[in-house]
């Protein structure tokens, strides 16, 4: 389903006087502090938790190979945006407002960060305060995958947030790279009669798929391979899961889900309330097909922490 997130307010970067971007003293470090940092916080990235920001990460190896050439790494990437400990989503680099982020040299530099053996990010981006451009590493194209005018961000904030918040990026990447765990269990001979226990499942978002029907996604690891997995909940099991949060947050999430029209998805503020839950679940009796995606959910019967 296409997720609809509970969208936070837009950060007040639009209130910046456009003239400040022409001030010689407003340089790359100002772009990082006054523009990129507020954006990342509002998108849901933090210095800790599931979705993290690593700043100015030193790349251990001094060279990276691109084809038959070796290019020296002279500057560290300003931001690496991570999901979990290892899965790097984006290598993001800041530029002075006077710099053209579409300059081939800048694109080449950012691409070099993304393909570095210590990074391997599927996306890389550049931001000069005026614009933010995001590229797919696999495309090897000088045309951006996404481009936003940051001083007109109110016109596209909903799309910006829904596309670049970490849960959406992580899901987008996982759908492209990971197999469905329900189908994997089916292939191994498991049936809906077999109860399975999943420990320490990240509780990061809740999807509403129908009337009193809900789901969360996870990435269980089995035999050194990470899979996609959907856990479906009824109202009673979801209520038990929500009780693991502080009461005020549990009530807020219930209200949002009650008012939302399916299909919808609500992101939990996991950077403030990082949480994993244990789930007992069985395979859904049937496979599900949505927009050419085939998977077999697991039906949760019990949750606990």
C-alpha cells in the first residue's frame, strides 16, 4: 500500500531571508547548521536510535576504485543517513550557496562517497541551501532522481517528507533488495498451523490496511540473509502492542489510527522511544498481491516486551 504518514510541521527554513544565501559569510558550514540539520531532525533522523545521522565520517581507505581509475578521498561526506547499524541509506554532502550542486565535479565527488567500500549507499545527495538534489547510485546519471527548491518547500513538504523520511527510504530499499520472509517460510514447508516466535522486532510504524486491520513491517535475519516481513494485527493485538508506549503516546497513536482512512501509515517517533517487541505469529492462509508485489504476511496472535 502507499503509506500516508502523520506529517510533522515543516521546519522554519523558509523564514530565512533569501539574501542571507548571498552573504559571503554564509558558507557550507552554515548550510549544514541552518538548513540541513533542521530538515534531517524533522524527517526523523537523530544521533541515536534506529534512524541515525553520522557526520563527517572518516573513510578508512584513502582510495576508492571506479573502473580502472583510483581516486583519492580528500574530504569526508558531511552526512551518512543510516537505518540500523549498517544499512546506509544516503550519503549527503553540503555545498556553499554559491556552488552549483549540478556541477559534474560535485556530482562525481558525492558519487565517490556513495560507492566507497565503507559506505555503499543506494542514494546520494547534495544541498547548497537553495536546492536539495537526490540521486540513485545505481543509475549513474547526472539527472537527479528528486530535486527540491528549499525556499519553496511549503509547496511540496508533504511529498518531501513522505519520500525522504527514513522509514520510507528504508522500505523502498528493502523492497528492492530483500525477499519476503513469509514466502520463504512457505518454501521451507511451513504452514499456517505452525506458530513462530520473533524476538526483538523493531516497532517503528503502524499501517492501517482496513477496518480494525493493521500491519507493521520488519526485516528478520535468517541464515545470514535479511528478509522483508509483514506482521498483521487485529484491534486487540494492536492495543496490547500500543500499551508498550507511554500512555499519552499510546492514546495519540490510537486517535490518529482511528481517524485515518485505510490505507494509511503512522510513523512512531522511534528516536525518542526506540522499542522492539516480541511477536508470536502464524502464516496467513493465503498470499497477497498488491501492485505486482506478492507476499505472504504473518498473522500476529500475541505481542510482549
